[in-house]
């Protein structure tokens, strides 16, 4: 059983209390004077841990609550998790300064150590660590099986592997070992599943993706395997990439002229905004496989479904059924709208722009990004650039949740970082500020 030392727990509590006092007493700068991609809040959520064997690592506190933004743990889950640590590592190692900034490299290394220490003997990963220093081995959102956090670990570790190789050779070997253990499981537990379909609400759905038809999880696996195969040239997994991509495409319903406008179901007959990375992953797969059919499928969603969502004030989720030759929404949720639902669409729109060089996709990305700067149904700023906080969600047309946990903050920063890399961020922010004035 892994534990955090008592000294480290004391440090975390002291740090939280100190940070809260600083937040109460701080003189906040003018937002326009702060960098748009501001890591201040995420840096506060980062904290050191030490595992029993002496391995030093770092976690990311999952919750931070308004108005003083103190740290909060979940009584049932824990206080830090692989899901958030992995995404934080992705953000930091995608920094334009990563190759030269040794402090940033060390921060990423500590986060990677955390992920590795959370891998279980069966190759999958546990997700949550509790405040008493124990791994949550039984919780539904933490158990070591084929689930989101294991795929998130795969995506991050495969992205980190070539970057860490020339920085920290011992850690690089550990990363590759952890990847191999998980790849072995994917080959035995997922790749061996027969490619069959069943019908739900009149819609044929695949049974060979995670949880049968979870195309949202499949997209994360796909991104990790694309990283892995670009280095290893594993022929078996390259073929499995095509299998996963085909499974995602089989979850795309309707055409570009009728609801739901070429969108990808997330699981069974449900679409939800969070984790909707299917189009982004298919763009990457199409390039890797040199197969335009995957790119065309992704373009259908970005070109038609995203504008429909924007025009209709966004959605949180909905369920569809097939009626004769058309699809109908039988249940929908407009709220909560969260950064984790916006970031995947920004990534896919930017990838569409990169593939086609068509400026309409850059325009879609800019519209989606403006959601963070009050161009949303609540007319509220969701990302505070002066502190680097992204609020946890829009809960109604006139109310937002001003807590700022790890997921919301990291997802916002990932989106803004990507927009900056495409040289679209400053113009997006400036344009929206001008409209507000």
C-alpha cells in the first residue's frame, strides 16, 4: 500500500491555509496585465508526495472552493488522482519552454512518478489517493481496470517517453516499462474482442470498444496508441489503431443535413460534451494511417455539429433514438457546461484547420474559445486570467459554479495553450474584449 508521509500531509495542509490567506489578502492585478495562459492556480494545486520506498512524486489537488479557494478532498474518492495528474503533465510538457526549463522538466518528472506509482500489478492503474495516504483500490472511479484513468495514463506516458529520454534516463526506462505493461493488457483484453454490433434505440452500436461502445474512452486509447506506434512500429497495434478508429466511426450517426449533424455518440445512444475527443483522435489517426476517410468523418462533426451547438447555446448531453430514417432527441441536458466539454471541440477545430487550412475552422475554434471569456449562455467570464482559475461550470442561464478544481483549470489551460500555439489566442481575446466594450 502506498502512503504519503505525515510530514508531507502537514505541508499540504499548511500550504493550503497559507494560500487561502494569500488569496484573501492579495491585491489582484488588472486582468489585462496578466498572461492569458496563466499557470498560477494550477501551480498552487501542485504538491509533493513521497511514497513508502522513498520515491518522491507530485500530485494535483482535485478541488478548490470559492471564495478563498481552499483545497478540498472528496470523502469517497480521495484528494488527487491519475486523471488530473496526467492532464497536468500534458499541459506542462507542452510548454514552449519545456526543452530548456529544468524546473518545468522536474515538475513533469514528479507528476510522471506519481502516475507510475499508481500502476497496479495487473498493469492497469488505480486513480485516487486518499488523505490518509492510501490508494483507493475499490472505488468505482478508482479501481484498477480498463477505464478512463488507465487510458489517460497511457496517453500521457506515451507522450512523455520521447521527451524524458534525453532528460532522465532512469525515469524513461520506468515509463517504457509501465507502457509495455498496459499495452499487453490492451492486446489481451480489448484487441481480442470480436468486432460485433448490437442495436439500441434503433441504432447499431459496436461492442469491441471499451465498455462495448464507449467511443469517448476509445479516443483516448487511440491518442495513446498513436504516440506509442510512432515510436515502436508495433505492427499489431498499428492494425488495432484502425480497428478502434473504425469503431469510433461506427458511432457517428445521421448525416450532415439532419440532427445530430454527423456527431459521434459517446456511449450507447448517449452524447455528452465532456471527453468528446473522437473527432480530434480521428484527425490524428487519419494522418498517421494516411487514410482520408477518418479525416472526412471528423470534418463532418466539426463542420456541422459544432456550429449547431454554438447556435443553440451549447448542450451538456442528450440521448437519441432512431425513428424510421431520422434521429430524434428523446432526452437532453443543457447544464452543466464545463471546460472539459469545450476543450475537446477546440482541439478538433484546430486540427481541422491544420489539415485543411480552411479559415472557417479557425473561426469555429475562436468562437468556442470565447466561451471562456463570457461568450456563453450565462454571459459570465469562466476563465479568470488574473489568477489562472477556470470556474467549474455554468449550472444555469444565470448561475455559475465559482469553485475552481483541477479538471476545469487544466482543461481551460490546455485549450488556451493550443490556441496560443496556433497564434489565435490573442486575437480571440482582443476581439471579444472589443465586443464587450
